[in-house]
């Protein structure tokens, strides 16, 4: 339970942090809230020779509304996402998601950027980030690049980030009102609290019919995915219970459904349908 020895750096700017990543290459690891990295270092599953603590870099902990977009700094904690007035009013899906991550200690320390970069398939944010069609801003030696959520999660614990890039910001759309409803529901693992299945839904409804559906599912496969078959089955329809149940039956279509000691792949696929149906109905009830 004691990590292997490492050199510790606490840069005060993003530029300095990127310089350290360039200098130390694969030997270096960024540290944000530490709630994923430190446990794996203690188990010696990760043994970085250099730890670059970005937690003291100023300016990465802000949430700001800019027109129809809300920018969230990479160091914003899960608790700050949950408590944010701006997000609660304009993008309630994200606070709802943050509110069910781990426990109070985890939410006080863990960060949005750290969770996305870690890309744990059972983490809660990825489904919401996909359903919101968010953008992840990565800063590297050549400046900023914007990665659409759909391209960000590559496979289990792997993202589109380059080794010398740091997530600095996440951009989500302001979606409240305008006939849009959203919901995140999860079936938590009874011991860890991580998502066995987590379903994030954003619906646009007008004239009693679904105009657009975006559904992100985490926990089920090696990486979070958009449930496109479900989305397609909803668009153009009134969201009555039968239509929603028929559509939700496709929640695991095309997914490489994982199995573990807690849930077989059959049980997980079943949970995916059940939670997708519930999350769609909840989002529909909020689409006013
Ligand atoms: C007991 C426990 C229960 C938990 N339960 C849940 C849960 O229910 N749901 C859930 O979603 N999560 C859960 N977590 C994980 C938690 O949300 C972590 O905080 C999160 O996954 C990682 O964020 P962090 O800021 O702690 O990152 P760190 O642990 O500091 O870093 C994680 C990884 O991301 C990299 N990284 C960090 N920041 C950046 C950045 N800005 N740019 C690029 N790379 C970066 C690091 O190098 C490292 O590889 C739990 C953790 C614990 C310990």
C-alpha cells in the first residue's frame, strides 16, 4: 500500500506542466484530485518516476457561461459541478451525474478533467459527456485543440489525449428549457459505488413528439458509447411507455458487454435496458 518512490513537481502554470511532460515522457504522470491515480500507485499498478501535480495551477477551477456554452475548468471538483448554480440552471444533467459519484470525500477531491482522462469504463461522467455532445479542450506544446466527446474515449482507460497534453477545459451546451429534458440514472456497484450501468439522456420534445435523443451509456462496455439504435427508435415518436420500452430494449446493441464477479454480460445488458427506459421516461417528464 506504499507507492514506489517518485519525484514530485508542483508547477504553477499549464506551460510549465507541459514542459515537465515533454522532459520526462512516459516516466511522468499528471496528478489532479488523486482519487484514481493514488490508489493504483499504492497497489503499484502504476509506478510513475515523476508526478506532476497540476492541482496548484490557477484558473483551471472555474465554471463560466459564455453564450450558449458553459466552460468548466479541468480542476473543477465533482462537488463543485454538483453545487454550481450555472450548471444546475443551464445544464442540470452534469450536476445530477456528479451527485452520484462515489462519496463526499471522492466528490470533494476528484476532478472532471481527471475523471475524463482516466476513462474508467465504470465512471459516471463519460455517458453524460457523450449525451451532451461536449468538447474537451486539450492543451499541449503546440497550443489548444478541441476534441469532440465522440472521439475522446478510445478504449478502456485510453483516450485521444497525447502524452504531452493536459485537459484544460470541458465545454458543454446550455440545454435547459426549450423543450429539452435530461436525466442520469445509475445502478451502482454495492461495494465501490461505481456504475455497473449508468445512462445519461438528453431529449428534445415538441408537439408531443421526440425531435432529438442523445443517450450515453457507461459501465456496460469497455468504453462509454452512444446508444444510437435507441436514439433512432425514439425520434419522431410520442414517448409513451411502450415506445420507450421497445426502444430501450436496444440499449446494448453493438456493445461489447462486459462481465465481472458482480454482473454477467446478460445481467448487465438487461440492466442497460431497464435503466435506459427509466432514464428516458425521467428525461421526457422534464422536457417542458
Ligand atoms: C472510493 C472511490 C470511489 C469512487 N467512486 C466513483 C464513482 O462512483 N464514479 C466515478 O465516476 N468515479 C468514482 N471514483 C473516481 C473519482 O471520480 C476520481 O476522482 C476520478 O476518476 C479521477 O479524478 P482525479 O481528479 O482524482 O484524477 P487523478 O486520480 O489525479 O488522475 C487520474 C488520471 O487522469 C490523469 N489526469 C488528471 N488530470 C488530468 C488532466 N487535467 N489532463 C490530463 N490528464 C489528467 C492522471 O495523470 C491520471 O492518469 C471513485 C474513487 C474512489 C477512490
